[in-house]
C-alpha cells in the first residue's frame, strides 16, 4: 500500500546527513516514541564506473491522451523515445491511483508567478530531491551521485536519453556550460561563487566532463553536505541552463552576439542580454514563466505568460522524465491556470467558492474562515503540515550599515536584550496568531539534535523594567519627550523595514506596528517603512536597511546545518550582517561590501571549517552544537514565538495529497509532495 509515512521528526532528521548515497526506496516506519542516537555515515566508496540502469516498470509506458493524440498526428515521437533510459519512478503519496487530465487552478496575489506558488509546484527540479517523509535526499535529475572517501569529489551520473522540453538532449554539456561558462565566467559572475559554491570552496574548485553523461566535481575542502545542499534552493540552477539555447546569447559561443544586443535595444551588453533571456544573475526561475522559448526540465511548460494580464497558462511537458509505478508518464494533470488577484481577500473568496484548487500561504487569519467553509460543505479539504521553522519571526538590527553610530548601537548585545525584553510576545500571539504558540527566541526545536537548553527561553519575558535596565547601558540619556539619545546627543530614530508584498509575510506589517508600540514605551523611537519587493531589493543591495523582520528557518532536526542564516554571521538572509555577506561572497560591484571584524570571521569559520567539511553526521552535529553555543551567546537576532500548527486548504477535487508533511523552504515547500503526481478526481 502506497501509504504516506508520518514519522517523528527527530527520527527522520537525525539521519539527514548519515549517508552520501541515500536509497531510492521509501524508509520503513520507525518507533516514534524512541529518540534515535546519532549515527555515523557509512564508509563512502571510491567513484565506481557508471552504474547500471535500475529497473523500470515492465509494462509499456503510457501517457496522457492529450499527448497520445499528438503522437498519432505525427507531432511528437512515441513516449518511449521521449523518456530517458531510466526515468525516475515516483510513488503516489496516498492510496488513490492518479488519473490523467484536467486543469489545476492556482491563485496568487500580485504579479509574481514564481513567488505566488508556481516555483514550488512547477519549477523546482534539482540534482537531488528530498524524500517525501523528509528522511533524506535521493537522486532526482541525475541517476546517481557518488562521493569520494574524503567527500572532496563527487561523480555525477546523468540519466541517458533525458531531454529538455523542446526535445533536445540533457547531457553533461549542459551542466558544464552552467558551471564553466556561467559560474566561472568572470564577466557573467565576477565573484566566481554560487549558492552551492561558497567563496571558501570556489578557489580551487574544478569540474571535469568524463563522458556525455558523467561529470566530476572536485572541491578544495571536504563538502560533506553537498547532496543535501543540491536539494535545497541552492541547487536550482543546475536545471536552468540549456546550452543549446542559451549559447546564442553567450560571447564565447556567438562571435556575433553584439548584433543581438543591438537588435534587442534594451540591454547594454552581452551579459545583460544573457541574463535577460536566461536566468537572472542570481538564478531567477521567473524567466521560465516569461519566455515560452526557454526550454526547461519541469513537469509543465509555460504556453501563455502572464504579461500585463491576470492569467498564466502552463501545459504538460511532453518530455518530462518521471513516471509512476505503473509506467504512466507524469504529470497526471494536463495544464495549470495561474490566476493573479489584486488582494488576498479576493483570492480567498475564489477559493471558498470552488473557483481555485490551491493557494500557497492561505493566511493564518483565514484559518477559521476555511474551517467553517469546510464544515458547511464547501468544496474544501484541509491538510495539516508540520513546519520545520523555529519561530514566527526574526528581528534583525543591521550591524553593517554606513551610519557608525547606529552600527555601534546595533552591535551591542545589551541593546538587543533590552529590545527583546520590551516585546509583549503573548499579546502578539493572541492578536496575530490566534493564541497559538509560546514565546521563544530563534533556536532549534526541542526534539532537534541541535537543541540547546535555554536558547529559546532567554530574554523572552515581557519586562519593561529589565528592558530599560539593559537599554540604559547603551542609551542612558533621554530628551524631554522621553526618547533615547545617541552618544552625540541626537534623538535615536530607527527605520524598521517591512516588505509588504510577501505572500508568506502577510502578518509582518501588523507585527511591525505592535513592535514599534512596545519599543516606544521604553524610549526607543522606531518608524515603520512598509515597502514592496523591488524597493527592498535595492535597499538590501545598498545595505541601508537598518532593522528588518523576516522568517525563521533552522528549527527542525538538523535543518540549521543546511540553512544557518540566523545562527552564523555572513549568510545572505542574515540581515544583522548584510554587508558581511557581500564581502564574504565577493559580490558584484553594485552591492555594498563590509569586511567583518576578525571576531566575526572566527565565528563564521567554526561553521565553514568545523561543520561543512566534516564527512560524517556525528561530526557535523558536534560541530554545529558548538556553533549554536556561540549563537546563543551572541544573540544575533530576536525571535517572537514558536510556530503555530500549519494548515493548507485544497479543493476537494484535488487528489494525491497526504494529510501531513514537513513544510519549509528547505524542502521546497510543496515540492516535497511531488505535485507532478497530484491529480484531479473524476
């Protein structure tokens, strides 16, 4: 029975880094009442010869009638010729057998198709992917990845016969094009780094093509978590660079590329041209929803871009390389209609009315609304995923801004402690989170092997007296209005920035307004700056965001090892040291770099050298616990509360979705559910 396994999160995640080559089969159920011991990774073997193809379903491959008609008309080759020799086999996550056909309707707010939810449904294919129970990763785009004993070398074996959405082969040349001609091209990428290739690893990194379907990556330092990094957001770019298409915009391959620049008329040079028609300089998935000509490896391809309208249409990819256990080519659903709404209220009404099948980030304030609708017989089914997050929000004070007076204040631990004591967390929980959750700082969850006693509980009491006590150590003087003065006798005024168009941050403005009220009571004047995404991006690049509210990755299991943004200084989303990240990653000239002090460099080295290079799970956990002790002592960011129980409404006609799963950025949000095996019930 293809039953979705629900395991205790400690049991599942204590195994995350236990093996360089996870098995492709579903893991057996584990007694959830027993906490596992940390296990040592199996001894890795030297890279073998190319592996033999694993067995595929004996039955003849089947396909959607939508494609069968095109084959009959001579518009497509037979399904056997469109699939790789060894397609990836995806087991269903429920007892229902999927069926072909229909159009899934997805609602999002605003104009971002990607961040409205399509990224996690239709554009998240990496070299490896998470198993649906979050117990580890397994090969996805490729057939196998084999690590050397010292985890410095990784041999990648691709799926022979796999094709892009336009029918062109997906081979080692595509991966080499991305690595050598994009990442290591000094004009396209001056820093020579990538999300998966840190500055510490970039110098001395080499990629070698072994044959048409095999490459070898060699790192200067051990990289024990590489296969897990590939399954996360950092691994997205390996599926984004079809050489046969993008080489026309690349100076190395097209000597006449300047004529294309002139003909385009909107770009200054070939670099801008390349990033206009291919993934942006940061590997943006947006291009696949903007340009129908750009080949992809995703389940559905864009046939009607959003443009200036309100709808985007995606249709099944005839060359998609996954099948179900019976040999049916995936996806089951023929097409996706994405509908843009002006506001969340309109989208909610459409979902309740049965006009949509799925919305990402339904909003915690709508929890009662959706449950009432379900109880009233509306076409709503509700599932309850478990969050891997550590907190509802993190509050960052940027220690790298240009203003030296504010930078010094924000660097003071006493300042952050005082601002934390000033927060009435229980009131935020009642007003914003429907009474769910408990006051807490950003820290691994209690059942995580990285849990540190006292970390989540420090400085969380609402105590105005203590807040003033600590703030007096940093800002003892006040003016007649009761506001604190900086060391120059000037009234301190902090700009607290909140991005107001985040689909996952619908409560941020409300939380920000409450925080400003609490801090006002202890004499710290804070002004709310509510801005949209493009303005945020520019401000971040210029490093002038003073204070910021954001997410809370790094809670469950050992996710903090894989996404340490709030525990390790210098990470991209660690706004408390925004300028440090640009310096560490050797960012482009347009971003403001700030060299970190030696103390910060030393703290970061405990992670890069003491965790990432370790070859076994046991050593990685031990190293990360030392990092956690530093994070607890440094108190980089302020947290609000533990995450409330999550919920997701779906239309009752949508099948293939289990009752629960592990939801988070690390897992690709909905991608861990394999949306390609969702189906529409007859």
